C-alpha cells in the first residue's frame, strides 16, 4: 500500500505559523497603502488630484497626502517651467549638447507660400507656460498637438498675407509679434489654460534652389543701403558747413551795413555840427575849415619850392616829406 505524503507533514509546526500566514498579507497591504497615500510636488510643478477620475483639488509644491489604493491619483503639471514647441526643425541632445536637426517632415512644416506667391522656409519656436493645469489636462485630448496645429495655422495665415521680401527682411519682428497675439487669442478661445510667452523666428530663408539668387539680391540691397548711408553722411557734412558759411556771409554783410549806416550817421551829425558852428561864427569856422583842408591837401602835393631871383638855390617852402604837424584847433 503506497505511503501518504501528508503523513510526513508537521501539523504542529503549521499551527504555530498559522498566524504569520495571515499577518504577511496584512503587512503588505498596509505598506502598499502607506506608499500610495502621499505624494511630493516639485517646486516647478502643480498637482491635479483626481478621485475616481474627477478633479477634487490642485496642490502647490511640497509634501501632500491623499487617499491610498488608487482612490486618489496625482498628476503633475509643470506650471512654473517655460515649455517650447519647435517648428521646421528639432533640437536633439547628443552627449549633453543640443544639435540642430532638419529632415523632410520638418521641412513640410516650415515651407510656406507668401502673399506674392513666393515659397519661403520659416523656422520658429513657441515658448509657453501652463496657466491652468486642470484646463490643460482635460479641456482637449492632446493639448500640445492642438497648440502645434493652431500655431502652424496662424503662422501660415500671417505669412500668406505678407510679401515674401518683407518676411525675409524687415518684418520678421512684426510677424512674430502678430503671430503671438493671434495664437494667444486662439488659446483663450479654446480655453486650454496655456499662456504664450514668446514666438521667435529662428531662421527665415528661401528654399535651397533659389538661395544663391536670393543672396545676390541681399548683397545688392546691402550695397544700396551702404551707398545711401554714405550719401547721407556726406550730406550731413556738406549742408551744415554750407549753412554755417552762409550765416557767416550774412553776418558780415549785416556788420558792414551797420558800419556804413553808422558812418553815414556820424558824417551827417558832424556836418550838422559844423553847420551850427558856422552859423554861430562864420569867419572862424571858415578859417578853421580852410586850415583843415590845407592840412590834408599839402602833404599829398610833394615838395614845394620858391624860386628867388636873388638866390642861387631854391628855398623850400615847407618840409613836407616829414610827418605833418596838425594845427591847433581854433576857437
């Protein structure tokens, strides 16, 4: 007759460990409950607490407690971090360094048709923050994909309403600013809980086959600007100098006119004074005027000689070669 294996079981030892058999699952259950009853929110995050799928609270950074065993779940959302979406290229981290990568899929995002029917390659970056974690998680199914689709639609519309040369040159900042405003309006309309920080145009270039011609046009534009700047510089140098010289000539003419007027007034006043003196004392004034005239005329007449019949040598009348002596005033 075969031997029964149960006969070898030590039933007394099993009875001693019977309590441990029930205690181990209880300890495991308590440990699992303790591990699932708390959560830690990082400084740049906020936690959205769901109870059976329904949002019941939002928690700030720090240590918090919740109902265990999956009754409450905490979903972390980076609200203090600036997030970004890249269009037309991707930045890939390799060996701790960020490398630029662009393939055909990214080129399909960035090739756009402008208002003057030109094709340009526009690469841009959208930087944003999550302003409302609850709306960001539950308003739409894929908020980041929705943001990408709306951003691409807004950029294509703005570029399509602009001239290609403007987008490539002086209107890049205007395009970025307008697209940020329009994208924020769309985010507010769909109530996604997203705040757009900035939109930056990374690189705006024509497609590869037309780049050489575009570079030549840019070089010609730069040459034109250089010539214009040189002409402006020359104009700023010549015109102020000419204006200064003109003001100098006008000032000299005005000074000469004032001098002539003052001289004329002085002569008129002198003549009037002489006339008044003559009217009061005609003989004295006539004698004085005669002597003043002789004083001015004789020095210009040269040497004057008086020939005497009784003398062999001429007798000089006056030594007019020397400095004339002014006559005393007659009263």
